[in-house]
């Protein structure tokens, strides 16, 4: 009876660590290098920077 509780706890802990790892690396490394604006550093999620595109209209 206690064994499955420990197993579940380990599973939950592993999932939590994986989610924590994914969210941390996902935001900083996986998306960060391509989704950040080169000029102002705003996170754009792969889209053109709204700040720079609205400020400088002749950016093509
Ligand atoms: Zn920008």
C-alpha cells in the first residue's frame, strides 16, 4: 500500500522536475534565441517585434 504512494510521489516529482526544466529551458534557450528582438530584446514568439515594427515603419 505504501509502495504505490512512493511510486506516485516519485512520478509526480519527476513530472514536476521535467515541467520545471522544460519551462525554464523552453523560455530561455529554445524560444529565447529566435523569439527575442535583436534591437530591444522583447519576446516576440517568432513574430516580428511589435515595438520596432510600429516605431520604424520603413523596416523591411
Ligand atoms: Zn524590437
